[in-house]
C-alpha cells in the first residue's frame, strides 16, 4: 500500500524529473538554436574552413590564432570562456577588424543561445581531444 | 551623450520616438549610446570626433507598412532618415548616415527571400537578405542558379546594388545595379511605388522587363535619396556545367594594347567571365634599376629587363563558363584571336572543373602559373574570406586596418587608357608628394564593370597614422587626390559619406547641371528633405547648407 507520504514523494520526484527534462530540453534547444545562429552569423569568419587567397584559416579564426599563439584556441567553438556577457561585449562593440553587430542581426536572446552552443561545442571538442590522445 | 536630429527639439524627438515605437514595436527602436554603437562606422576617419556621423536613433521595421509609418512620422517631425539593409558597406561608410543625428532605418529584419526562379533565372528579395542568405536559400532548395557576389558576402543584394557594387562572374551579372529587374520603393510621402512591370498591378513579368513604359526612375534610387527600397528583383546567372581557365602572357609593354582589345572582344561576345589582369614584372621590384625604369616609364629599358629576366610584361587570366566542350572551344578560339593580335603571346592551360566545384577545388589553385584569381567569388560562392585584408596578420599582429576605405577611378577600357592613367596617377602622386606603394607603370586595371576599367591611385593610406590628427590628414589627402584626379578626367564610382561631396564635385560638367537637376527633383519629391539628405552629394533645400560641412 502506498502511503500519502510515498505518493507525495513520488509526485515530487515526477515533477522534479519533468522539470529536469524540461530544463534539459530548453537547454538543448538553446544550444541548437545557438548552433544555427553560429553557423549563420559567425562561422563565415570564425569557422573551421580554409580562408581565401591562400590563407590556411578563415579570417576570424586566423586573427585569434595570431592573437593567442596557442594560449587559447583559435576556434570559437573550442573556447570554454565565451559566456553570454563576454560574447555580448565583443558583439556589441566589435574588436579590431570585427565590426559590432546590431540587435537586428544578433538579438540579446541569440547571444544567450550562442553561449549555450559554445559551452556544448567546447565540451565536445575537449572530449574529442581526450579521445585522440 | 544624446544626439538630436538637426533642428529638432528634444520634445519633438521624444514624440517621434513614441510614434516609431508604436509603428515597429518598442523593442525595435534604439536610442541609447550602447544600442547605437553598432550603427557607427567601425572604420570611420572621424571616430569619436564631434562631427562623427552618428544617428540619434535606429528603428527596425519588419514590413513595408512599418517602413511607411516610419517615413510618415519622419515627415511629420522633419527628421532625416538613413536606410541600411545589412549595414555592411564597410570601406564606404558602413551603416553611418550622411547627416549626424539622422534616424537609421535598419531593414535587416526584412530578410525574406520572396522568390527564386531557376527556369526564368531571377530572384525577388527584401533588403535584409544577405548574399550568404540568398546563396544558402538556393542551395537548400536545390536551385540551379548562381549569385554574383561581391567580395564580402555579408552585404545584401539590395544594399550592394544600390551603391553600384560589383561582382566577378559574367559581365552582365557583375554590374549588380545593372542586373536588377524591378523594385518596390517607399517614397518620401509614404506611398509605395513599383518600377518596371511592377507598375502594372496584374503583371506577371516584374523581374523580366525592367523598363515598363515611359521614363524609368529606377536609376534615381541607386546611390540616391528619393525613397527607401523595400523589394528588388535581380537577374541570376544559370548555373553552368563547367568552368575552365587559361592564362595569356605577352612579352612587351606595348602588347597590353592588343591584349586588352582582344579581351574586350571576348568579353562583349559573352565568351569569357571577368578577366584578371596582372603584371609579370613584380619579381623585379627589389631591383633598383627596374624601379628607376618603371618610375621613368622607360619602355625600352622595361622591355629589355623583362627579356633579360625571361619574364612577361603582362598577363591575363581568362575564365570560361559553359560545358566542357564549349569552354574548351572558347579557350581555343581565345588563343587563336590572341595569336593573331600578338604573335609572341604565350598560353598556359589553367584548370578545368565540373561545376559545382568541390570545396577542395575551390580552396586551392592548381594552375601551373601564379594565379591572382579569387576563387570563391568566381564560383558565385559568397563568404567572408576577404576579411583577412583589414585584419591582424603575421606582419602586423597587433594592428588592424582602421582606415580601410575604397576609392577607385573609372578608366577607359583600353591599353592606351591604362598607360595614360598610370602616367596621370604618377603625376598626381608627384604633385601631392604622396608616393605610390609601387611604380604606377606596373599598375593593372580591374574589369569589375564589363564596359569600363577601375584603378586606384596606388597610395598607401591603410595602416598608417591612426591618431585623430593622422586620420584627419589622411582624409585631407584623399580630398586632394580626388580633386587632382578630376582635373585630368578621372572620377570615382563610390565613396563613404565623408567623401561623397568631394566625389560629387568631380562631376561638375556645365556648372554642376547634373547635381542641380537631381536637387530640383529632390526638392519636388521630398520637400522636407527627410530621405538620406546629402547622399551622393544630393542635398535637399532644408539641408543644403551642410554641403561640404565634413571637410
């Protein structure tokens, strides 16, 4: 026989589980949205592809390679330090040859999604790097 | 620091902002310094100066009806508007307006691809659609058409074409404004007008016949300030099956004349895409004797040095779009014509690929000669690979090109015209005591526009003194160059707001009748002068006193 307390616990567990699942889905969905936004708005300069005119890397990636000289990854998708406030600073103010981006191009909500995506992509990159050792 | 539109009180401005918010939604009206920062020109020569071209507000409409509402409010309060599409016109002012305190109409949210037709080869798009967006739409839908893209692909077909931007495939498509077909415009009084067949309500050929009937005002909207373009059609190049390249090398300096003549013939018969000219003597640049000969335009000495070094004086890379067989035949025909005109010409086969090229084929040249061709854009693939140009480099790891700017003069399409321009630019350089980066005698033209060449003066203005004083001096130098060029017949095709009055000064035939004509129209169509006053040097009466005020 299930006691009232057990029932309450079961319901609480179910609610918690549902909440966790919903939170996870929302997080996953933010990362997915962030991935789409990254591919659309960031990857043409900061992606992993080959650059033009004989350059081995795309311009944003190459600029960060020159800036950090290996102390940080050149690829944004491998960075673990790009929280939403950091991204917002760079996106709204620009940096060197990267001009600032307007809210009509990248909204504040997009920045949250981008941060969620980059948190995941950097984990995936780290795991891949571990497997490669 | 809040900025107000000229002649508008804070109270009027606040009332206008309230109406803008009602029109587009409060979250799409931006007035704070933080929000407006991205609406400044990142490459401005007058950044942080009291006259920097900063807007007072920005509004982001999402529909043509919202654009109409914004225009009506601007008319009510006599507020100047400045429209941007993707706002990426860097080197030409970026998103910054001509008048400090304008309200920027940011059309980026109007980003719908309305139609792409790969049987009749056209597209109809809104202003916020970038070249990259349009390319991805075409790829996602498996359509067999190409986008003729400018170097950076983050700009929009509408914004780029309206500023007379260019591309790199076949001649007709390279002139982006020339390849437009039909536009929709919100006029200064808020009415919507459509050009060409769009003026016929039941038309089924808006993107196929751009002239309609009667005078066609479409040209007024290119580098113009007669309305805000909200839709535009473009002719698209059919995706070819094959791409082939080849190079022609000629030994002597004077061979450039028949070389250009022959390339022009092939171009205007639509046999070749954009030709890429090059000078074969650059390996001698470190040689003082060579530089002296080049600076003196000593043709005999230059030819002798070329022969001694076994180098060719000029080369042109040709590209052919079509089938494997037609591109082969056309290359053979090009060689035959060249050999007839220049018996000493040499030829080298370049590449021959089925279209679409693979990423690997695009990213790496396999030509047996040094190719100058930029590969993504020859394949109609927009991107941002070109952005290495103003960015950090191994040579300049802690600097970027803060004064990135584009200034190019139109040159007649012949070898003689190139030689004349080289000498004229060298003379301007000497008069102004502004040394060119390289001897003008080895300058080559670009053939972005099918029917004209474009050349720069060769001054090294980028990556120079970036202090406020240094930038001010650089701007003053540019103005002197524009004025000197005009004296010997060279005018620019495009400029940032900071220099638009100066370029407009170049076009002064018959006491500036063209500008007076445009300003007469401007005053009639836009009596309050609210649409982009000052653009391309066309000032409405209400703001005419601002002409030249940035000097």
